[in-house]
């Protein structure tokens, strides 16, 4: 039984920018995905959990463009949006740790590749939490034409 349940993934605005590559002067297509994920401690789980145990969590970005191959730059930032704690003032250990974003194959076997965010979080200190994410993807630079 999973210790953590994802209850919602809510995409925010998706920005598509053409930045300038400082090394080549070419156009650097950049996409920024943002939103938040809501996670909940599974109330059915009856195992022993230490306050410092980190549970893995992963989700696909619902508004991700399909990527036939991994782009050269994929970065992720996370922050805590909201939390409902268990009421123990000694447990203040929460949030997303070791966050990573990667392009992975669609688990349904469609041959597509999508952006997936993964992180680890402690479940001993909260019942529900919402974690903001921002994923920045930069594609290969395109040359500029005069």
C-alpha cells in the first residue's frame, strides 16, 4: 500500500519564450511549466514511519508537450504552497526534497515521452500538502537569420 496519494495536479500558466543564447547568439526556445500538486497521507497505511523518512512521489505534467527526446536543459523548482499538519509542534520537517524533472516514456506504451516531476517528502508531519512546481525546459538553439 502506498504511503502517499496524489489527489490533484493543477497546471498553471505555461510560458513559451524565445530567449537569446549568449554563446551563439541564436534563439533558445524555452518553455516554463508551473502549477501545484496536492498530496495526502494515506490514512489506510498502518506501518511505522519515522519523522525523517522520505517517501518518493512522482507525477506527469498534465500540460506537457510531447518530447521525442530529452531536451538539453530541464530544471525544476519546488516550494510549499499549503499544508495541514498533524498538530505536533516538534515535527516541522516537510516539503519537497531532491526534486527532479525528466522526460520519461509514457507508461501506457504509446511511444510518447512526457515531463515527469519526482521528489521525496516526509509523511510523518502532515496530513495534506500542496507543493508548487516550476519546470523550465530549453531546447537546442536555433540560428538567427539576418
